[in-house]
C-alpha cells in the first residue's frame, strides 16, 4: 500500500491481485495527482521488477562513468570515452532515489560508480560514488586520480594521487603541490614553502559521508581540509585509479592450430601459465605473479622454465565482462591472444 497525505488532498492506493483502487478527495487535483502517480509507477515499478542475477560469477570490478537512462524497464549506461551503451543491474536500488527525487522524475543522470562484470548482464552496480544532472562531466580528470576533492561552492579543488596532493585555491595564485607524510588511511598531511617565503601546512581527511554541493550534485564521500589556520569542507569524487580484479582461471578459444592455454590468477597474486601444444610432449608450466595496473590492465610476470633466462612480463587489457586481451607481443603467447574466464 502506498499512502500520500497533503493538506489539500488524500490518496489511498490499494493494490491487490492487480486491482488498483484510487480515491481522491479533491476532484480538481485529480489530473495533477494522476500525472504524478504515473511517473511514480513508471519509476517505482522499474527496478522492483528487475530479475535477480542467478548465481552469476563476478569476474572483476571496474570504475565506470557515463550517462544513465531508462529503456524498456532497464537501466542503460552510455559509457564515457567510447560512447558504448551497456546494460546495468542495480539489485540494491542505489540509483532509484536519484531517478525519482522530490516528486520529480529525472530521465537521465551522469553517474560514477564501481561495478562488477558478471554473466548474463554487462555490469552490476556495487557502489555509487557520484551523481549529477549535468550530462557533460565525462571530461573530468577523475579517471586518472585516486580522489578529486572540491569545495561545495567551487572555491578550491584538490587532486589526490597516492601521496601527491595538488591544491588549487582562488585566492592563491600558485598551485600548491604537497607530498604527504601521513601513513593513516584516507589522510594526507604535508608542508611546503613557496619561493617567495610563504609557508603552507596542509591536512586532508576523507570520510564516507554523503555530500551535496551547491549544484545539487551528490557525492558518497566528504572531505575536511585544514590549510594553515583555515578549515574548509568539500565533496569527494572517487577516481578511476582505485582498481580491483577478481582472481580466476582464463583460457583461449581452442582451434586446431593453437596450443591450449590456461592462465591462473590466484587470490594471493601468484600466477601460472599452462601451455599444452597437444603434440604428445609434456605441458609447459610457468609460474610467477600478477598485479592490477591503472586503466584496467593486468600485468603478469612469469619466471622462465630455465633459471638462466630472464622472466617474461605480459600485459593484458581487461575488456568488458568476459575478456583479457594480450597487449603487444609475447615470446610465449605471440600477439592478439584473447582469454576468456573458465566457468
């Protein structure tokens, strides 16, 4: 049952076995109420009926940015950069409060979020970082940063990359570049002296606390900046350099003229590569380590079977939900190799 109360009218909607009864105490409000109701039903029903993903294997997670809209009761995302349209599942309804806000139905939004690549659908939303009604935010630098922090009134901005903190402030005519000495998570502290002798102390803390700026943009995190004796508050966008990758087994699509290849990426970041040329000879097994780099690139460092030979480093680009593609040329694997997850 949905119950809406107002000083001028009362709506009591009862839904039972598909029958909808609507009683309205003010006839002159009927048209307005009905319009609002239709918008709510369109938005409300949209993700209440999304099917659950049936034990889908998460392959990896990725920071995504793009314009979100609705098509045939499904969230669609037009990705920044490529313009490619993908399907997005939101099992926990994190997006819904932004789609229908203050009795207003928002047809499209710009969002930044973390998503899992899964079977049966392109992406599943895991954590929402940023929501804006402005459609042209794709040009922001967040893809290459850890965090992008700004004042809610846009008076100052900070770019954070590992220990480096770059601060731009309207009443300071030079960019302040700090190197943090803090070892605490989500905390940066540094000092610098400009050539003309001005001394700055910086202390930055980021917390998982919702922030809304003057443009009504929504952020999942907030920041407190102390610059000398001044304390400033800001909103935080999580950058694309924050990355993760789910370990697993990957193999090539076998053809008559190819070796059977299996790449194991284990949870402890150990790796092994198995090559079976199917010619009666023993399989070749190389072991080593792997790590996730920026821009969704996986680096695999394999030891040579002969200890006198140097190790081999291979880079794989992660594509969408089901593919690793070898970058460049490898003595072991050649070029243009594609590996798919083993189910």
